């Protein structure tokens, strides 16, 4: 079993920055890919960024050039550095973990709220 715990959310003005962290515990050796998703009120959950075991990242078009995903395998932590934040980035951000580099996340964190004021 794998547990994910996010932290780092909060309230920030437009143009500001936040850094989210997600600590992965349990059977971490079974995890290949780590994801950040977000869900805004009244909208479906959407992928924000993905990082594979190789370290290669992938981003949604809406956040390219503003967000950076990274992973610290030694500490079983994945980060999401969010810069130049916009009000439309307001959402609950979730960390996900996949056993394989395809398909949906097998494990999810509880989410952390990010609110960007205009």
C-alpha cells in the first residue's frame, strides 16, 4: 500500500508563487510515475504535471512555462513549483502515484487548497 500526503497550499495574490510537496510512504519501490492533478469547483479533475521514474516531466498546456515538477527519490517526495500564478489556477491540488507510466493514478493524496486572488 502507498500513502500520499500533500502540503504547501494556501492563499497567494496573482503573480505570486507557491511550492507544493507530496510525501510518498509505504511501498514506494512499486511507484513509477508521480502526478499532480487539480480540481476547481464545478469542474473535472485535470492533470497538471507528471514526472516519470526517468525524471522526464510532462505538463498541461495551461501551466507550461509557469509550473515545474520535480522528484526527490531519496526522500520519496514530489514537488510542484508554481510561479506566475493566475486566478484560474485556483483549485484543490492532488498528488497521484502510478505503478506504471500509463493509465490513471493508483493512489491519491487528500488534496491541498490553492487560492489565487486577483
